[in-house]
C-alpha cells in the first residue's frame, strides 16, 4: 500500500480498489514475455488435468494443500505473472502528476508531470 504526497499537496494512495487513479504499466517487451509465460503455464496446467495429475500440479504450483477450481487456478496464474511484470502507476487527481513505481514490486515512485498541470484520467480507457 502506498500513500504519497504529490508536489501539489494532494495525498494519493492505492488503498482502495478499484480506483480511477491507480493502474499498471507494462512495456511491450515485458507484455509479450508475460503473455508467453502465462500461456505456457496454463498449457502445463491443462496438460496436468488431461493426465489426471491436476491435484499434484496445483499443490506444486501453489505450495499448499488448498483446492482450487480451474477458473481460480487460471486467474491465479495470470495475476501471479502480472505482479512480476507490471509497475504500479498512480495519477494525482488534482494536477495529473503520474507516479510510476521504480520496479515491479517497488514502493518507490518516480514522478512524471503533464505539461498541462491538469488531471487527465489517463488510467481510464473504458470511459472514453
Ligand atoms: Zn498533484
């Protein structure tokens, strides 16, 4: 969880989900690598189901004895990889400054400010 003070004085955080001012950043090279890893892992999981070894695969992947349904397994595979390849992004709702995490699992942020100095809702493509 991050709680950051913007240079404009606004406090921004990622404590609530979903949020219009929190998102992710993933470069094209990382996105393609991520896609391949997700596909390979899901394919490996499906193969284990076909061979009747799903329980062993799930126990090995999750490192515990929990039971998961196929949709939960696939969702977990996707979110696990996404956490490794995405940087968190927060946008100041007052001045539009963009805070980008310095790494996939980092709580340190670099600030990028729009020339307009205005909030642009850049993390909300579905609203346009
Ligand atoms: Zn600001």
